[in-house]
C-alpha cells in the first residue's frame, strides 16, 4: 500500500480528534493531514496541507521539535514528553505555551517508517496554575520573613499552641519545643500579664467579634532582659465555642525604644532654648517648639499651622528663604547662615542664625520637609558688638596694653605695645616675660618697690622705662598696673598693664603746632569744648560750614550748634552714651548760624582725657557734611525712577531678571496684556502664559542663552487676558557691572502677531501662485519642445536654436517655481522625504556630469571617497548638491576649477564644493542661508536667482540630521560643506 493511501486510515482519527493532531510524511516532514485544532495552534489555514513543516513553522531558534521529529523518523521509536514549553504566536505575539506531545512513527505495509503522527495536549492552564500556586506560597513565606512575622495557632480547648520558629524565638523557647498556653504565660512580663489575659479572654468570648490586638513584653523567666511584641489574631467559633485561635507575632522592641527615644528627643526639643521648627514643602510650619513660639510671638499652637511662613519674614527678606535657603537645603541636604525673622505681634525684624536640614521619607528617600534650628543673634550680636568695641579700643589704642599671667608670662600685647618695644606682628610672644620689656637698670627697683605695692594695693601708677627689643633704645613711659581677678573665685589670675609713651609729650609743643595746623586745615568740622559744653575751638572748615565770619561768634554752648528738634537727642542719648562709653558716633543735624538751614552731618564726639590723670577734661567733635553725599543718593534714586519711567513708557512689555534668569520685574504692559493685578513676580509662574506647544522650547532656549551669557532672541506665543494666544518676539541682553559680572538681564516682549499672520498669508500666496504657474509653464514647455522639433525637421536651424533658448529659460522658470514650492512646503511642514539606501558618491558623480554640460568655462573636478552607502532621500540630497555646484559655477563668472570632494570620518560623511570666485565677506557669511538673500559682486554686480537655494539646502540638511556651513574670503572664493550621519546599510 502506498503512503498516500495509508494516510486515509488516519484521516478520521486526526480530523475528529478533540486535541491538536497532525500527520507528517517523508523525511522532509510534509504535512499530509492536520485537524482544525492543530491549524489553530499554528495560526494557519488548510492551505498548508502538502507543504513542508519547516516552511509553515520556521519557528524561533532553540525549538526542539524539528530535531525530535528527525530522531523519531530515523529510530522508529515513539517519543512522549510532558509539559514541554513551546513559544507560539498568540494574537500576533510570541508567548510560551505548554503541551504533552506524542510523536508516533507511522509505517507502511513493508514496515518502513514513512511518517509521524503528532498529537498535542494543551496543558498551559494547569502549568500556569501550578506556577501561580507556588509563587503565591513563596510570596506569603517571603512576606512573613520580610516582615519578621511569626505565626501561631492555638487550640482553645486543650490549650495547645502550634508555633513557627520565629514565635518560639520571640518568646524564648527552643525551635523544636511544643508549648502550652500555660507555659507561654510564664514568659510574659509580670506587669503585662493581666492585660494579656484580659485580651485573650475577650477574644475567646463568643459575644465578641473574636479580634485580638495587643502589645506587651516577653522574656525568659528570671531574666531581666525582655522584648516588646505585637500580637494580632482572631478567634473562630462553632456552636457558640471557640475552636481555633490564630494570628501573628511581630517584634516591635525597636519601634517602642525608638518611640521612647522620640519622646525624650521631643521633650528635649520642646524645652530647648533655641527655635526648632519643621517646614512642609507646601510652605507651612507643621511644628514649632515653645522657644520658637515665644520668639515669633505665637500664642496658640494652632496658629503655627494656620500661619503661612511668609508672615514670619518681611517681604523684602522672604526672597532669601524662597531662592536660597529652601532650594539649597533640598539640593544639598543642608544650609546654614544668617537670616531675618519678623515678630508676629510687634512686627520687629531681628536676626537669627539658621541651620536647616532636609528631612527625607525613610521609604522613598524623597524630601518631605525642611527642619530648622534658629538661634536669636540679638544677645550675641550685642555682646559681640560690645566686645568688638572693647577689642577695637584696646587694639587701636595709642598706648601699650598688655596682659600677663600671675607669674609675669606674657599672654596678650596690643598693636601699640608691639610697636613700642619692637616686636613684629607675626612674632611669637608666648615665651616672653614682662620683666624682659623693662630697662635692666630698673629691675631691682621694679621688684623691690613697684611689685610689692601692686600686690598689696591691687594697682600701681608711675613712670617707668621700657627697652626697645631691636634697637635697645630706653623709652620713658607712664605705666598703670592692675591685678586681674577671677570673676567667680576672686583669686588673682594675672596682671594688666597700660603704658603710655612719654616721648611725644616731651616734644608736645612742636607736635601740637603740627596737629593744630592739620586740624585747622581739615575739610571736616572739628571742635573742642569743656565738659560743660562750652565751645573753646572750631576749625576753619567748621566756621565755614556754620556760616561764621568771626571766630568769636562761634564760641557758644554746643547745644546751639544743632537744630532745635535735635536738642533732646543731644541731652539724652548722646550725653548718656558719652558718659557710659566716652564716645558717640552717628548722624545729627547742625544749624547754619545765618540762614538757619539744617545741615546733615555724620559726627563723632568723644572725651578728651588728661594725659597725666587720665580723667576727661573736655570733648572733641569731628563732623562730616553729608549734603553732597545725600545729593548724590538723591540723584541716583531719581535716575532709577527715570529708568523705570522709560521702561513703563515702552510700547513693548519690558522685563528684567536675576543673573540666573528668574524674572524680577514686569512693566505695566505685562499686567495690561495678562489681566493680572500688579504684584511682586517672585512667586509668579510665567510659564502658565506660554502656549503649551512652545513652553519646553522657550524654557530650553532661555536657559541655554543665560548659561552661555549670549544675547537672547526667540519667538513664542503668549496668552492674552481674553484667552487668545498672540505671537511675541522675546529679546534680552545681559547687564554687566564694572567687574564684568552679569548683574541682571533686561529684555522686551514685542507683539509680532500681525507680522506672523502676514508671513503666513505670504506663504499661502507663494504656494498657490507657484502651483498655479507650474501647470501653464509645463504646457508651454511641451509646446516649445514640439515647435523646436518641427523647425529642425523643416531645416530652419536658426529658429530652432531660438526656440531651444526659450526652452532653457523655461527650465530656469520651472526651477524658480520649484524653489518657491519647496519654501512653502518647508514653512508649512509638508516637505516630504522618501528615504532609501543609495550610493552617495555615485549620486554626486552623476550630478557633476550633468552640471559640467551646463558650462564650458568651468571644469568640475571630483575628489570623492570610495563607495559610500547612505540611507536618506536621494532626490532631496541631490537637490542640495546641485544647488552647491550651480552656485559655485554662478559665483565664479571668470571660470576655472570647481572642486567637489567627500570624506568619511567620525561616523559621518562630509561633502565640500570649492570655487575660486568672488567669495563672501565675513559679515555676510551667516546671512547666505537666509531666504531671498543674494550675494553681490564687484560694483554691486548681481547674479540671477531668488536667493532660495541655500535656504532650502539648509532646511533639507537639518531635517536629515546634518549641518551645513561655508568658509570664504572675499575675492578668494568659497567652500560650501555639509555633513550627514552615516548609517551602515547591509
């Protein structure tokens, strides 16, 4: 019996089988029979019968059945495999499926294998069910492990408990120990036992919902160590009795201890002397400790959450929080520095030192809040100010001032002291003793007379002689020695010395004359008065300032020098500060004696001390006339107001930004356009007024220009107050200070909507006109070609040549129309590209041959690389090459070589076209790619064309992912080049 006849025995078996079945014959496995189930499994129709199995099911690599079929065919042995994975297309997607396959050899009457009966049983659903079950069990197991949960199950009837290892561990039992409820109770902390018993009894009560939830301590009996656990469970009831009680156990010791530490920390924070707060990212304080509430004037904790953080700062100071503190904290994790706060009740603005830290979500790691610790700097600043005054006074004192320890070792020596004894400011004085400063001849007198009186009386004054370390000069001085006592114990801890060089006093008359000359000719007001305020001297500048013509007119009580409304300031504030500190500095208004004019001055009044007794014997005042400075300030303020008036008067919207590009000012035109009320722009999101399609581009162009410090210019659409979007031109320039740093950006927004509409209408007109011109020009060209042929056949060559020239002009006109059409397509985004693989250099060579036929005065030379396969639009790229070669011929009217070269490098191909024509000046090189721009030659010589070729070429290259540029010098020729990314084509 032949194989084909044998197949009929299997037909009913195969075609009626409920599972997929098929018969393959021959060593090439031709599909002889296949039921509908098998065809559906393959995703095929009955057309595959009679075809080779490898043609119908080429299948992905790695499928085992082709090799298996050949093995069964060769061996004649049946093969069966269970739950085998097969990747099959399901709804067009290759997915894993699982089958029980049987491959049974089919023999002819002679016993030879001529085919294979293949039956497939789909077990995909059962395999996937098993996988899901295994995964579910694994997830539950891993979830319990990850959560560190133990599980327990109690039989309430006999008190037997079934535990996992985690539960045994938490209660302190060995892993293999079986325990009872009674034994468990011995592991519960005595203080918690009654609470646990009550919770268990409540859960087992049939009248309850059976829920069990309690936290308590466990531990090994007799041990002081214990842990906190959290038990959750549920009792199940049958016939009014609990038959099962099960649940989970979790170790919460760390949570409890953390909570305890948190409470301790909260108590510490709440009772801290410094302000501590938490600022949410939405700008509100969610927590403020007691010190913070007192410092800021809060009376009720509820006020803290309700009060915006902006209310805690003066408007001019809040920018630091918004622009520096919060962004820096969120970006770097912390910020510290000085800032200003405002008291809610009094409105007082005061300084604090703020240390902030970013608070992150422990799970996601994302920032959720900002924590702050603030220290009121007012007491510290007052103390530092006083200390600085004292240090400044000592360091700038003209007298030698020194401090030694009780044994006479030098601890401190001021500037005047170093200069007096010849010690440099960078020299170490730690090994020097006070006795090293004195005249060696006086040491016996110092130790026998001066030191005993100093120790007994606590002080000593008199004349001594000190020695200059470098020159050895002996210097007469007046010294005041005191004993320094510890403020707490009262014990003597050191000595202080004030020493005044007496050499100036020995030549005081000459120095006084010099000083008097200097003072009398000073440009500032200088006066001397007695302690009772009677003026004894006023220099020339002072006399001129007050309008005195006779020096005797000015010798009055010093209160007559000031304006009447300043008397209280003199009598109270200034006199008190003089009495307390010996010096007053500040601004006050003097009175012109003749006109009564108020003269603002910056004055310093100080006591003049007797050099012998050290007691004040009068007052000295130095005052600087502030009228010129105030006039300059007023002029600067007026200039700023004028500039603002100019900006407000511009027809465009004017704006300024910070150096980083954040808008900080808009002119009134902005508010008129947007309909917004005039307000500060610190929190204004200007991006909301930009058209959504332009927003990303506008933000990128602006930030790129700011980063590159280059002039900014772009077009974008802005939403008017009525919801209409209008085109605007944004242009801005950086503003520099004298150091060359950018201090701001100044710009304008100009409404160009009408111009854009005009441009669109022009593009529409060009598109329609070009399209309408193309049809008649094409017809004329056809008639011209027919006419030329007729004239040539009639033998009238002269007229035929004239018609040929007409045809050439029509070609030029056709090219111009094509360029106009391309420009219109570019503007409307309809320029089509049909990409395919082609030999780039072959295309360039063809164009070179065509262009060479158009000229007899030029030689087009090719220097091309080998075969270069490129994936792109051959026609459009050929259009670019044609434009470049045509321009090279056009702008080299004298003829000569046109060199076309290509090279492959850095994964791209570059084509260059070089001519030796008129060239392009440096100021015009960037403009040659603009629409309708044409280069002129000598004597304003012009060349034919619309100036569109290079513009179209630039757009084609840009859309192909490349760039185009020109290198040129006037009179030396030009080289136009473009580069394209090279895609490897196999």
